[in-house]
C-alpha cells in the first residue's frame, strides 16, 4: 500500500524563487535561505519519495473569483509553470500521479469533503517557489507531484479545524491506495506577514516561534484559533498558515521533528521543518473499512445496463476530447469548427479515433469512448441536431421509434432560437 514517510513544511514566498534564480547562494543576505534547505534536500535524497503531495494556495494566477473553491485537488498528468505577470520561470513542468490523485479525491468525497478537481491549470509560486530549491530539476523532477490548492484568499475560508480534519482524511486515503508508494506531504505558506493596507509589513517572530512549537506538539490548540486571531497574531495574509494543519493532520500524534529553521529577511517570515511519523501503520480492518467507504456510493452501479458514470478516470483519461467539444460554447471556436473541422481537430490535438467519432457524429460511440453527454448536446446544437436525435441514437433507435416511448413527441436542443 502507499504510505506517508514524512512531511515537509516550507514558506512559499516568491523571495525563495527570486534568490534561487538569481544564484544568490553566497550573498550574505540570501545565504540563510539556501542553508535552511540543505538538510531537507539531504533528507529527500535519502528517502527518495515517489510522490510529493503539495498543499499550496494560488495567488490569483490560475484561479480567480469567477469560481473559487475551498479545496481543489489536481488530477492531471502534468502541471506547467504559471506566468504571474512577468513571464514564466525557466522550470520544467511537474509530472502528476493522476491515478493516486483520483483515488485520493474519491476517498475524500466519501469522507464528505466537497472537493473540486482541476486539470489544465498552471501552478504559481505557491507551489514552484519551494520546490525549485528543494529538488534537483535540470533534467526533470525526481518524483511525481499531486497539488492540493486551498482557497485562503477570499473569505469565508475553511476553518483551521476543517483543514486538520482534511489532513486526517488524506492519511486514510493514501493508506488505502494499493500501489507501494512512498509519499511525502509538503505544506507551504506563511509564516507571519501582511502585504496590504496600512498594516503592510507586519511580522511577529514571537508568534512564529510559538506556532512552530504548537504545530509539532499540540496541533489541536491551533485548530481552535479563529481567522481574526490568526490575523492579529501573524498578519492577514498569514491565513495561509492553516495549510500546515492539513499536513499535520496527515501525520499521527507521534511525530519526530528532525529539522527546523526560521529567517525573517524582509516581508515574510521564512520557515522550514521536516517531520517523521513514529506511528504504527493502520491495521487491515481499518484499511478494509475505508476501502468499503470509498466504494459504497457507486457499489452496484455496474449492474445497470447501458449506464456509464462519468468519474474522475473518464474525466482525466478523456479530458482532451471533452475540452474540445466544450469549447463549442465559444463563438470563435464554433466558427472554426464549422469552417475547418480538420483544422479544429488538429488544434485540439485529437487522436484519429476521436476525430472519426466526431466526424460521423457517432453519439453512442462518443459516449462509450468517454465524452460526457453535456458536451455532446453542444456538438448536436452546432450540427443542427436535436437532443432527441442524440437520445434515440443512444438507444440504437430511430427518432420516430424513440418518440413512441415518450408521452409527447417533441424535439428541442440547447441551441439559441430565432425570434
């Protein structure tokens, strides 16, 4: 089974990436930053984790307020570097572990965490700033990464206690994954800082030191602190420190801290820590109970003939064709698709199988392949075909035969109607 072998905590200020990219290793102002990460790099080189689950928050780069989620798990095969306004950092994309991501997401939902999931989104300094100094990457990253984006910038945000409980659920999820994987949990963010308003520049070293002690020895005490209290103690933007509680919840009560550092050069207190878990592995009955919980909601659905739940496996495995058909909601994409379908196929990098299914408007074939119905009705609208024609094709019937199974013989689609 997969197992958590330890955890890392690190600030994610862009200062770290700036110092690294500028090769400021020997500059006396920046050198303490580099020194703090040497023991962590040595620990990672010795432990050789297969996967790092990185808990971070996006800084309004790839996630905006048109859709802002509390907990958003990456389920993609890879993650590019985001352009935050001044160009992308010269870093290779991260490789994801989509299968473990899907399992974690399914387990968290079974434990009643209402997760969001993302693909095709770049990651900003919240993730890449610490990773770039933690891991060698000249020839690609040495392990796979699962990003967990936490919405901590637009209030209301998750409570500290909710974050801790999410960490506990993460522990159960990872332990029930059947592949033998060594997993490290990485929490980013903090510590004390405020970057807006007349209080801009606020720091509190005494509180930072107290927080570092409590996160190791008494994390439950930290779960009782409100966001207003965290703001008073550490500055408004230190709200992101609750992400450390997700990491701590994923560990047992018995942890051993093997490294810690603290440095306050300018605006943000930069801290690092490494923890190893001294708890016994979960018992087989505990694992069996969680596995049963994960599968309970869809248990038996496979017996429903002609029924195909659109799950994370379909979503990730067939993202490209679903994205291409979803883009038909954009007028410019519709126009190109109608004028030059082969060019549209090429731009979307569709396979020949996918192109053939769309060319033939093979509605049932598309659904079997992995397209969700609600992109098919967009293709139908663009093609001048009614929803009822698609429904009939799903059943392998003519429209006339299908209409006889309905109470009223009507047709309709999602296409706009002329006045």
